[in-house]
């Protein structure tokens, strides 16, 4: 039986709620939808995950009922329908109400009357909704931007109320798709012309002359320019991390946690594919994907294999530069994966220990005078600065090394927080260190 956009969105939200499944992967595996329905389903799912607390606030405000008292199935239907009514101008309210009621009849028949009444009232009152009322500013931010209160309070503590709100706002905006040009095969102008022939619109990346932002691409893997190895996809913040190393042709580089391979590719291109890059990932399938990506880009200097970044192998020798882009909570890429915001403190409490273990092992591979890069895609100090402080206290042979990034960032004395609202990038942390001679 064909699945329409609303039911597909419901199935993705249900799978995430019940099993922690990635909603985008669930949608990708649902057949029977045309491109328009698939895009609408993805929009609804992301919108619900980005705005769940705000949607609940509005639904409670108009229904007089606590959303927590409803069954999860009813709540999913109300949220996905309310998102369409409040946020999607191109979806007629009557269609959102009608589809929500029909979905309720199939999934939770006894609640169809409630769903109909609440959604109709929301449709009637959506243009005169009141300001959010909260007992404190952090609670207000938590509701408005639908981030867990504990996370909001942590970000306020680290960055202050103003910057915290900017981060939360950025987390709920679309993330640009950035193509990093394979300058061994073309340049930004040539790539833009090639993509234009395939109907892809591009614009220059403000901070990187050899990168383009892509619009309305469709599946990127199907583009001829991608198949021909003219570019790879990587957020500017991740590229900045490699730029901080100042790599030159002929160097040797170890990338300990390399999947999906972007930093290894950036390193190889920066070195003009002259040198040696060993890329590791703990999963064999991901290591194989790195090899495949390097082959697509024509990067013969990159080799990949499976390996645990916490295990030392002296037979690999020493390297001019070692990259430790460690596993992290991912709170810097919430706008790409909105469900990440719902991780709990308990889920991430083990991460700093693992990060320190990988970083300590990475340092063993750095030659005297060589560089060590530590990076994460999170904005939490516990996974960033505090890990570095502990590492340096335990490793007297390492010292911070200053580096310069493109404007508006400038020069940093060893550590940099890249916040998503500053350059329209992922949230990222970069730390550059040097092994004393």
C-alpha cells in the first residue's frame, strides 16, 4: 500500500521514539513516494524534531490538556499536523487537519475526535498566538527553540544568554550543503559550470575560495561531477580543522578516526597528493568507504584500514601530523541531525574519557616537532577544553600551537570554538598542539 508524506513522517517519528532509529534513514527506506512527498515528509520530520517543545506549548495552550498525558501515537500525530499548520505556508490548513484526522483513525481511532478538535482550534487561532510565558529566561529559550533545559543551561553557562540564543536559533535553521573542490582536477569556476550543466545552482562559500554552496541538488551521489571526483561534501568548519595544520606536499599524516573521510581528503588535496596519509576507522565498512572515496577523487596518497584509535601500533612509525577527530556528542551538528538535541547527560558522560584515551594514543604517533590536531563537532567544554586541559597536564611534551582561520575567525592561541551562528557552519572545536623537540 502506498505511503503518503504524513504517514511516512509518522513512521519515521515512531521508529525514532521507539528504537532510536535515525529518522532520515527510516524515510530513505520507505518506498512508494514521489520526490515531492519525500521532501515534504523530510520537512515535517525535521520540523517536529526541531520544534517539539514549542509545538507542545501551543497545543497545550489551545487545548487545555497536558501533552504528556496523551499516548505517544496521538502526540506524534498532533505534532506533525501542528507543525504543518504553524510553520508551512504552502500546506493548506484544511489538508493538515484532514490528513491528521485520517492518520489518527488508522493509528489510534479513539483519539480521532480529539485530534480533529485540537487541530481545528489551532488552525483558527494560529494568527493570534500569545508570547511564550516562562518562569525564567532559560526555560523560555528551552521552549522557544525546543532544546532540553539541561543543554540550554549548559550553553548559557559557557557562552552567556545572548550567544546561547544565537546558537539555538542557528540549530533550527537549514544547514548549507558545501562542496569542497578537488583542486587537483578542477577549480571553483569549473565545478560551478559543471554543476550548472546538471541543473544545480551554486554560490560561492564566503570563507573558502575553493568551495561552493549547493542548492536543489537532488541525490548528490547521482551527479556526474561527484562521480567524476570533482568535489566532496564537507562543512567549512571541518575543513578549517585541517587548514589549521598547515600541511605541505610530502608530509606524512595519520587520521585516527577518519570516517567518512573528509579530513583525509582535505589533507591529501592540500598536499597535492604528494605524501602519505593513513586513515583509520574502527569499522571495516567505513574504512572501505574511505578507500572508495579516495579512489573517486583520485587520491593515491590515501590508504584506509580498520583500527581502534585507542590502540597503539609502533610499526606504523611516526608522522608529521596526526588528526584525532574523536567521537563526540555531536551537539555542533544539531541542525543537520535535529534528533541529537535529545541526547541525555547520561548518554554522553563516558565520552570525555574515551576522547582523552584516543588523544593520548594519538600523541604517541607524532614525531618530535610534529603537530597534533584534536577536533570535535560539539560545543560542550567537557568534551573540548576540559579534555585538552587534562591531556596537557598529563603530557608535558606537548604544547599549544597558534593557528589562523579565515575571517571572521582570525588567529587563535591553540584552541578555537567555531559556533554555528558566526560563520553559518557546524559547531566545531579545534585544538592544535606541537610535540616539543
